[in-house]
């Protein structure tokens, strides 16, 4: 039985990883900040111009990330490629498409020594390539990414867990390398549902052929 986390004071970001569709994970060490905001869709029941009932559901999220990114990660995030160019030359233009990737963040509460892992499985950049160069600044400017979070195949936007669960350290390391959702699903739940759907589709095809 897990010990419940009653309070969490986020004091520092300890690790960020971006996992692109080819299952290649990139760890970001120099992270400044991560901010998130949820967009809701609201349905109402009204009577005589008065709202009687209201129901809101999350549809998307927007993340803003600031930090120092490796060159390779910047290129992948914005779709900068060397297609049809000689080795070492890259280009960015109308054919550049931001890929879908997974964004995983570990945050620590240094007061109580608790870590929180947050993950968004389906993200893409909604901001164009931007940069700042100022030779007079004492601090190198951070890269800012604006990310759109979409519903994944489970109709979820976001996952979180705290270090009070069993095998947290091992699971955290695995999820930063590859956020495979099957590692956090209860046994015989959704995998069985997927199998039933496949079986139903197969039966429908056989019936139509018969």
C-alpha cells in the first residue's frame, strides 16, 4: 500500500527527456522551466437564461519549455534536415514538419525529498524556429519551446507518479528511456480490451466473407 503524498513543493527540475517516434530518447540536462495549461470544453444545461448544470472536460494542453537544447534535439523538434544536401549542411523551410514526441519531466521536492515524474505522450511544437544572440549578455539565452499536447490512444493527455510507489527509481529510469504505457497499466485490463476489439474485427471480417 502506497504512502499518500499530501503536499508537494516543486523546487527543481532534475531530468527532462524527449522521445521521438523512432524510440530514440534524448536527455536534457540544462532545463530552466516547464509550464503547462489545459484547454477545456464545457457543456451546459440552461433554463431561462440561467445555467443549471455544467460539465467541463480537458481536450488539449499547452506546454512552455525553456532551457538549453542539444543541437540534434533542436533539429528534430523543428524538422531541420539535411535532405538532398551534402553532409553537415541542414535546412529549414516549408517542408519542415514538427514530429510527434513524448515529453517526460522529473521534478523534486527538496524539502521532503520526494520526486514527481510527469509525462505527456503526444506532443508537437507549435512555435517556429526562434533564437536570440546577444554578445553583450552575461547569460546565454535559453531556447523556448511551445508544445501542443494531444490525446493519446487511451484518450489521456498526461500521466504522473511520485516516488512513494514501489520500484520508482527503476520505473522512472525506464520511462525516461521509453515511455511504454504498458509498464504502468494494471494487468488484464486494457490489453484485454484491445484483444477483444481485434477479435471482434476479425469476426466481422469472417462473417462478411461468409
